[in-house]
C-alpha cells in the first residue's frame, strides 16, 4: 500500500507520495552507531570494576598486578607446589585483609587458627571463591578485590565502608579432607 498525500485543495488525495529509499547499508551503519553508543558504558563496566580513584592508586602501587576476567588483580608472592583448589574443597587460608589506605580490618595469620572454608559455597566474598580456585597449596598472593566482588554497596560496617576496594595478602596452606 502506497503512502498518499492528504490534499485539502480538492486535488487527488490518492496520489502516491514518494520518499527516497534509505539504502540498507546506511540503515546498518546507523544501527551500529546507536548500538555502540548504548553499549559503551556496559562494555567499560565489564572491563574495569575498580572505581576510577581506586584504579589510579592500584595501578601506581602494584603496576605488575595481573587481572582476571572478573576484575580481580593479583600478584603471586610465592608459587605453590601442591594441588590446585577447586569448588567444593574445604581449605585452610592465612590472610590479612586491608582497606586501600592500609588499615587492617581482619586477619588470620597463625597456622593453628587458619580460616577454614568450603570453596564455591558462598561462605566468603565472591572474589575469594574465584581466586582460591586458581591457587595451589603453598601459594601466597596479594589480591586486590573490586567492591562488587567484596561487600559492594552495603559494606561491612563499621570496619568496611560502602563500595570499598579491598586488599588481601592470602596464603592457601591446606586442602582439608573432612
């Protein structure tokens, strides 16, 4: 059905109205431009999880840190030689948890009082469940955790504020069979 003009001066209102055709390539380009503008913030968010001011500090302080695909940064301080931990394993971990300003908010540093958890069961922050599955027994890492993989917008008052980037020095000391 052709578009028609609506003439009120008595001329034929059934006269076809012609509009220039838009080439399919132009339509495709316009769609791609619109999509890239819409998706750009989401792509950036997937690439970088640290708040901009924290990112600057982390990159300056630990320039050699590697980054996982989920945004966790880490430095292997000592290689492990044991088995690699996996989801479902019960592990013993020594750690010191700090805020970016260096304030210690939690720690378990003595082997007889090591922190015990089961990996992948939501017993700890998501970053721990992820990073422990990349570690071998005996391995020690410095781990920088973006807020959304730690305590996010709720924080852990009074020690950990909202949207806090956390730094852990952690050592996987044992896979416990119980």
